[in-house]
C-alpha cells in the first residue's frame, strides 16, 4: 500500500519518472526548494512501498482579502500509476490544508485546455472553469513565430469561507483574458 507524505528536498532526486510526461511542467531546483521552504504543508508525494514516487502536488497560499486562496502549482502522477485516485487524494490534502490551516476562500489551478482527462478529474472534484487564459502556456522555439502557445482554464473550487460561492461563476468558459491580465 502506498503512502501520502510530505514532499522532501531529497525527493527531487527521484521524481524523474513523474516529470518525464508531456503534461507536466518542470521547474528549476530553486523553484521546488522555494515551495518546500515556504509552504511545506501544501506539498506532498505519493510513495510506493518500493520507495518509488508515484505522484506529487505542489501548492501555495496567495492573494489578499476575498482573493486569499490555495493554489495548485503542480499536480502530476506518473503514467504507470494513473487511474488509482492518487491525484484525488493529493488534491484532498491540499484542499484541506488550504481550508483549515490557511483559511482560504477557494483553491485554484491552471490546466491546459487540451488536457481533457485532467479537466474531467477536476470537475469531478468540484472545480469549475472561472475563465480561459489566452496563451498561458508558452514554449520558446516552437510553432509559427517561434512560440507554441496554449490556452489554460483557470479552475476554482470554493472552500468553507465562501458559502455564497462568490469565487466561482457559471459562465467561466465564456470569460477570456490574456495571460498578462493574471497574476
């Protein structure tokens, strides 16, 4: 049986099986270490009995006032461990900590509009599209004009501090903003 545990700095040496996936954003070591030092309770891994990492989530708390929230920066499960509800378990922990510890109004995340499997999973967890962000994802050197840009859905789920559900909207897919309009 696998275990859900805090993400440790030493895990950076053994998560290539997760990061070598087309949907996973990979960051520099300093980025991960910043998250682990600032928001350790919003970062966790799912580990197999063999010690092999199965997936991880990185999160943070950000915003101010009614926009204070938990944010999912990265959620990824290694291809060989998908469809085992690991993403659901890791999201549950991040949502719980965002609600109970950080007292956020909602949890948000960005997902590629083409990642239909992830969108369906997030919708099943109670997330809805808040807005579409044009050209949120970009990779230099690809596509016409030297860029391969892709839109993202900003998805949100209200937490207990938002009983009126002010942090979500029904027509989010119709609201389109540019990447420079989001922080």
